[in-house]
C-alpha cells in the first residue's frame, strides 16, 4: 500500500471534549479542506479548493460553537472530502470522486487500488474508529452529524435553510425540526432535504446511527447562512437550543 500522509502532516481526526459525559455526540465529517502533500492541489484551482466541493463551508465553526456551548464531544475530520469523503461508503466511486458538481478532480482519476486503500486506511478508518469509540461510551444517548450544503446543486435551487435527514429512525429529526420552528419559517425546514439517505451514498446514518441503535440525525444547513462568523454563531445558538430542548422530550 502506498503511504499517503508524510511525517509531520496533520492527523485526520480531532476530538474535542472527548471525556465529557454530555449525552449527545457531535460529528463533522466534512470539517476540513487540508490536502496531503503527496496529492498536491488535486489538480484544482485555489477557488475550487475553497468551494463546497472541497468541504462543508461553515460546518466546522458551527460544530465547534455548539460543542463549546454544550460541552459535547465532537469528532472533526481534517482532510478535504475530495481526498476521501467520510460520509460515503469507502469503496464507492463517490468516496473519491473524479468529478464533483461538474468539476473535474484530476488527482482522483484512475486511482489504483493501493492509492484508494491508502486514503481509506490513513483517513477514513481512523475517523470512523474515533466516532465509534465516542458513541460506544455509556454516556452517549444521541449522535448528530453536522453538515452544510450549497443553495444550488446541478442547476437546481434548494429553497430550504436547514434539513434533518434520517431513514429508519425519524423521531430525532422530527423533534429537531419542531424546535427549529421557533427560529426558522416552517417552509424553510426540510425533512430528508436537500437529499435522501441511502446505502450507496451515505455512511453516518446507516453505519453509526442505525447500526448503534442510538437516536440520530444528519443535520444540513445551507452554507450561505453560515459563511460568516455572525451566521455561524446564530445557527450554533439555535442548534444548541434545539438539541437541549429535544433531550427533554419523553417518547416512552
């Protein structure tokens, strides 16, 4: 297997509040946009590497702010989703896309099996192991993944400001959506929007949410609302409030 990360390069995982007993674990798969030195710039322009294809704009800052407010455990992934997307099945083409939202990614074209395996072994697996470790702790009663999305994708306008995604377990997403109704117009809140969860394209919900049996939701915030510090703080405040309120609900 070809080595990916060189000596002194940043590790793929950052864990905040790892010893906290707060009952909600936060996950942010697309937090970073670092590229390993061995991959150069992936053949992309600086503009492309700052765009939504490379990371979830604003998601890391929102996640950090929520974690700080709640003293919640948070697992962040530091490398660009174009290196390997940690919310995709690792052996799918979508995990290392040769094209993303119409943009060619030259460094992901015709990858050899050893090249793919190095990205899985050095980035994907350590991150997923860190998530699994946190959600197995006795204090964990819920796991939430924080993402952002672009307002327009493949030429299609997405009118929602926030979406809560699920497949088999709907209650947590529905609870969070209800609580967000205090802050956001109902028509701007989506359930299973801006896309739907399935096994081919998603990892967090099936492999950490459903597999663990924990209440869970994948949260998507439109990135034009959290591109600035003010927007990030506002949405973090709202999300922290919604999480706190949802924990008080009794569905027994």
